[in-house]
C-alpha cells in the first residue's frame, strides 16, 4: 500500500511505508478493541465540572511561563517567543462535529486572549492533538510556523494549504529564534487519521532549548524500556521542566504500549532528571476507562511512593499558569 503522506529512505523506524517504534508497534487488532469495549470498565464522567478562571497570558515573556489550555494544548512562553503545543479549541476531538469525544472543560485560555503565536509544535496526527480547524484559525490570525514529524505536513496542507510547515525525523533540530530551538525526540506511540493510514505519519516528543533552561515534552508515549527518556538527559542534560502525560491509561493491558500511567510518568520524570514537571493529557476528553480525577490522585500516590515532593510534579488544570524563574 502506498503511503499518501511521506516518501523517504528506509530507517530503523521506517520500512518504506509505515513508521514504527524502532521496529516495534503498538497496533491493536479489532478483536482487542472489541474486547476492551465489551468489558464495561469505563468509569462515567460528569457532563461538565467547575473550572478555574481562564488565563490571560502576557503578550511576551522573557522568563519561562507555561499555561494550560486543556488535554494536550499548552502555551509555552520563553525568551520573547510564544509557542503552542497541539492546539485544540474545538468542542470535539473527532473528525465529526456531532460525534466523538466531547470537551468536558472549556479551554483554559480563550482563543481571542492568545498572544501572537510564533510557533506551533504538533506531536502527531491523532484528532486530540492535530485539530485542523484550530490550525486554520491560527493561520488566519497569526500565520505561525508549524514544526511536526514527517508526513504530517500533507495532512495539514490538505486543510490549510498556505500554512508554513516544517517536518523532520527524530533527532532533527529546528531554530525557532536566535535564542530558542526545538529537537524532535522519539516517543513510543503511533498515528492515524482513518482506518487505512495507521503509522504512515511519524509521531514525536520535543526538546526545547531556551535561555531559561531545557523543556522536555514527551508527546503521547508508552514507557517501554525507558531508554528514550534516559537519552534526554544524556543528550541535553537534565531538563529545567518536563511536560508529561498522566491520563488515558486504563485498561493497562490495552493502553500500556501507547499511553503511560501516572506511576510511569514519575519514572520518566526521574529518568530525565528534570527539576520540575507538569502533567497534561487528562480530564478534558473521556478517551479511556479511568475516572476524571483518577490521574491526579494516582500521580500524588506515585510521587509519595517514589519519595518525590508533590510540588515538583503537578497536574495542570485548564486556566492554570506556572512561572519558572
């Protein structure tokens, strides 16, 4: 089958058609998906819940400032640069307007309150991370530069043909300004926009080098043997801040290869040697079986078990902002 997104040389994680996690995949057959759905272990979520007031970010910040929009959407400001991770302001994480996971929390930053966006980092093409409607709004307003792994430019350009998109492989580095750069880092995950394009575009995490310190964003990932997380410390030094997922992890037999649990997120935190961490990918879209607040509770328990002070790794809530001197 021909890859509609990317044509390039074979590598240790690309066979000429599909990408992989260094030869390994997290593919699940339909029978496994059916087994999961049949088990009936999904904990109900409320239709809405009380949220914090929305954040109104400054136009620019010299220091490191992070504000949480919700799920995987994060605004990072540093060295006068405004960067969005996986922006999603739509009501659903879905290709459909009336079907698919519905947003529980409103965005923690109103779209009109966003400062001018210079760069957008899109980790992969799943609908809860690559929202083409939001990218089109950003293009019309700010015309930001997008950096994303191989193949994702084709997906974006099908909806937003004028968008400036740079793609790269794991290990590729992009200069965002005179003082900020980003490197695409391996993650243990997969990609798809439909039923026939599984793993035809690459996925990644990000390592940002800024004057305020290194920021590691893992992207969606399983833990595996932990080698890719230890490489962050080996290649870049211990990060000032790690942005790590803590939700959409139950049931473990199904999610283990693609989404870390909170206790595995703590292991990543320790593997990288990060000074502080913030948890995302929870509480906004009901994607897995755990309860809405279970990730934050499990994170606290995992930190206690690892003898890590809770204030060093905090779960983010929409509308919260954090400054790191």
